[in-house]
C-alpha cells in the first residue's frame, strides 16, 4: 500500500511555524515580493525576558541572499511576523555601546529611529538581556547557545513602521544591526515539505 509521509517537524528548538528540514517559504510583500522561493537554513530560538520567539534564517536559492524571518506566537494561535535584513556588523566598541539604548538613534545615512522599549524614559537604557540557541537545519545540530543584549527602535516611513534591532553577543561583543518591518500572514506562505 501507500506510505503516509507525515512531515518531520523540527523540535530541538522553539519552532512556531512548525517547519521541517525541507520546508520553504515565499513572500508577496516587501523586498522579497516576487523574488522566488526561500529555504530555511537555521532556526534561532530567542529567549528575552519572559518571551520566547524564533528567528528563521532564510536564503534565496537563486540569489544566495539571507534574511531573518522573526516569528512571535500570539495568545490566540496567530503569529506576529517580521522580516529583517542585516545592515551592519560592528566589532565591540565602547563608544557604540554608549550610543545603543539612547532614546533616539541616527544611522550613518541620516535615518532617525526612536527606542521602542520604555520610550518615555529619556535616559540611556541598557539592552534587554536574553539567550539564543542556534540550530542548523541541514546538520540537525544546535551550533551554539549564547547570551545577548537587544535594543529595539522604530520609525515611520510613509505610514509603515520600520524597525531597527541591535543585538550584542555576550561572548564576542559583536553588534549586529537589522532593519525590517512587520508582515501579515497573508503576505507569506510556508510550505511544510515531507520526510
């Protein structure tokens, strides 16, 4: 008879999209609109405060380009999703650490963002502490677990909220800066794949 091929959902890390090793995703909005299919490369389980969410590292098979697809599970079973691209990495720098957490942050090209975390507090805010667990989908291995600090900013761009996220890895002090926007679930489609 026929063998039933149930999807083999990844469960070594938090996986709110319930993807499998062969899952793919496509987008119908933003910079990835009509750019083809994206394969899942890594799942980064994020634990910040009392929240857990996941960042999926997705890449274009045709363009060899990577993006971060961040997913927060909602109380009603719905997910909140953001699509980020990495815009810069900065080795640890005491001066930049003093900039992170200010109420306003201006990028080198002049874009001004306002801090999302406690925006009513004018003084410098230390980053929110958290932990990540990085899982490589192809090798089926957790690559590393490390602490980090996170700062979140936002700005309005023609009626759309654009987010700027700064992470600092506690083991290396490396800063990574991401820019992106929230996307509704009607603008992406995840294909689960099979065994």
